[in-house]
C-alpha cells in the first residue's frame, strides 16, 4: 500500500499525538505517586481538632509546625474544621 503525501502527514500527526499522550499520562502517574507518598488523606471526625490530628500524624515533630503545615496545605483554620472534611496531612 502506498501513502500519498497527505496520508503520510496524517499518519505522522496521529503518531505524534499518540506519543505526546503517552508521555503526558506517564507524567500524571508519576505526579500522583509522588503526592500519595508526600501526604496522608484524613477525614475529620467529631471532636477532632487540628491539634489532635497533628499530634496523631506529626511523627514526633513540633505539633505547632504540623498544625501550621496542615492549615497551609488545606486552607483551613481550627475554627473552620467540619466533620467529613477531607484533609491532606504532610507526611513529615
């Protein structure tokens, strides 16, 4: 089978799109794995506070620093915690 110039260009274009898609998808998976390793997902329960969550997941770090990191990462404060909210906790 012989391709015309237009057919060759179309085949090249499709090949480039497929290649770029594969590269992009592999980068997304690498980013997702990195994020999964850097953070713990936590759902706020009744009577939780940032202080109690930080004490539980802070790995013997200064609790104040862990509270600050949780606030900064999630855009929350102790006053705004609501049951059922998903928080990302840095894996310090």
